[in-house]
């Protein structure tokens, strides 16, 4: 297993004890409606996305994104720039 994931899971024993599967077998965030197939994805969401201010701004339309990759995709799809 990847070292970072092991680290997250060890930390999660304390912090994410309420994280569990919902009725559809998915891991849902209790703060928002996001749900994930994998627990590690939900933990990543809680750590890096949920309640985190978007850091990446599109300089062409001033939309904000939480991930650089999402901004890149947006720029390419909407503005046709790389
Ligand atoms: Zn959330
Ligand atoms: Zn834009």
C-alpha cells in the first residue's frame, strides 16, 4: 500500500471514525453531499476539498477551482487554452 495512504488511514482511526458506508454502499461526507466509492477518496475530500477555499482562479472568467487539474480542464474546455 502507498505510504501516504497508510499515513492517512492511521490518522483516520481517530479523526474519521464516523466515516462509514451509506445505504448505497458509498462513503458520504457529513458536511456536504459528496459521496465516494472508496474511503480513501472521502478522506482526501475531507482533508483537501471540503470546506477548503478554492485556491485556483481562472484569469479569463474569474471562476474558482479547488484543484489545479480542474482549472486546467476548465481552461481547455471553456476557453480553449492550455
Ligand atoms: Zn464534504
Ligand atoms: Zn474561465
